[in-house]
């Protein structure tokens, strides 16, 4: 099976030789890859909705892997029992949705390595992780069809980053100091500039939000001005 660079990178962070779960599996590509490549003996593949889960079941049946890929319907981490798997992948959904999934079931989330790929709101997701006793252990950027994807690997633990803005933007991404990280920061700068423009045009006053965005922009500009930053 040919896996996209995004899914392949996530697969590389799954604890090998141990059972894993893929939350919001849809096409079941990741579970199939993990099992076919002997990275995991067993994978639990879940989805919130019947339709994507039946799509996943069809592909799993085609590969003859129903004995190794356990398909379960349900919201977030609810279909999992604590301790059932060692890694949980949550990819291709919004960061705030991922944050809710983790917050709702700490008895599962705190026992596993979390491999997360938010489609948006990664800033809020990292802040939630820090505020709820999760440590970011690795971060990576993947470029696919000219879109940048952020991959965040986390586990229960403590974050030592004092600066909220650095935490939200991805401390380990920034510290990589490579060309992809610079591209990521430029993309973030453009995004926050647009948000600022829209907020300042809005009828309603958003003073607090505007101040926050200005602080983020000042941080990004400072990091870019001193690029490449010294690796810590
Ligand atoms: C865009 S697909 C991503 C598929 C795959 N994970 C990937 O990254 O390529 C998002 C899937 O997540 C599912 N999903 C969204 N919220 C969910 C939740 N709270 N629990 C389980 N699945 C969810 C959707 O039904 C959909 O099938």
C-alpha cells in the first residue's frame, strides 16, 4: 500500500510492536499500513460516523485484515478501554475537535503516545496540551501538494516552555530551525495578518483579541529576523 507522506510520517511515530488506534480512520489507510508492515500486531480503527466506518470496513475486508484491524463506531476515545493501545493517532480533523477528544477521556489519553495532525487551530491544541499536563515530545512538518501539515507527538508530562506564544506556535517546530520551519512561520505570519485585518475591519470591538494577535505577530517577526535561531 502506498501511503501519503503525511500518514507515513505519523506511522513513524507509532510505538512499534504494540497495539495502536486510529481515531477518525475514514479510509483505514493508516491501520492497514501499520499491520501490513508489521509495525503493529493489532490496530483499533474508529470513526464517529457509519459511512466512513463502512468505507474502512470494505477496504479492510479487501485486504483480508479483519482479524488484525478492529473497527469500532464512536466518538473520539470513547470506543477505547484504558490501556488497550500504546499509541493513538488523531489526524485530519480540526485542532479544537482533537483537543475536545483528548480532554473528554483523560483515562485513555494519559496512558498513550498521542500522534496528532490538526487541520486547523494547532495553536489552541498545543495550549490545551500544556494546560492539561501533556508534554510535546516531537513535532514535524510535512509538505504535501504544496500544503504544510503539522504533526504533534505528545504524552502525559510537563511542559517547560514559559512563553505561551512559543508553545502555541510549536516550540519544537521553531527550534528545528530548518527551511520548512521558516516557511511554516511565514505561513503563520500571513494567516495572523489576515485575522488582524478582519478584526480591525469588524464592527464589533475585539481589543483583547487584536492585542493577542499583535503579540503573536511580533513574536513571529522577531524569530524570523533572527533566523536561523540557535538550537537549544
Ligand atoms: C478528513 S477524515 C481524516 C481521515 C484520516 N484520519 C486521515 O487523516 O487521512 C476525518 C474523519 O474523522 C472523523 N471524525 C470527526 N470527528 C470525530 C470524532 N470526534 N471521533 C471519531 N471520528 C471523528 C470523520 O467522520 C472523518 O471520517
